[in-house]
């Protein structure tokens, strides 16, 4: 992934199109994070799914009195623990 990205960045820096040059500069500044993201295989869909779970938790947590309680239930719901007993 790193070699392919370096090759593309090399091409983009020599490109005559200014948007590609700006993109290459931005990707170069964040090179390690971009490569890590490519190797993790996570897309925007993963982030959107996590956001959906958080929104469901927020809806369910309206009866809680403090932010700490909301954070606790968010951790419980989003961690997808398998060893918890069934809800009675």
C-alpha cells in the first residue's frame, strides 16, 4: 500500500493539475495515517455504522440523568460484548 501510494504521489506532484498537487501535498502530510487506513480496510461505512449505534444509544438514554450514564451505556452498546446474560 505504501509503495503504491508513493508512486501515485510522485505522479501527482508532477501533474499539471493543481487540485492533484494539493491532494498529493495533503496525503503526504498524513502519509502514515492514510496507509494505516488502507490496510485496516475500514471505509466510511464503518464510521457511519458506529454513528448509527451512537444515535440509537442517545435515543435510549434520554431517561438518564447525567452524561456519565450516557457514556457508560454507549460503551456497553458499542462494544458488542458477547458474554452478557440475556435481558429478562
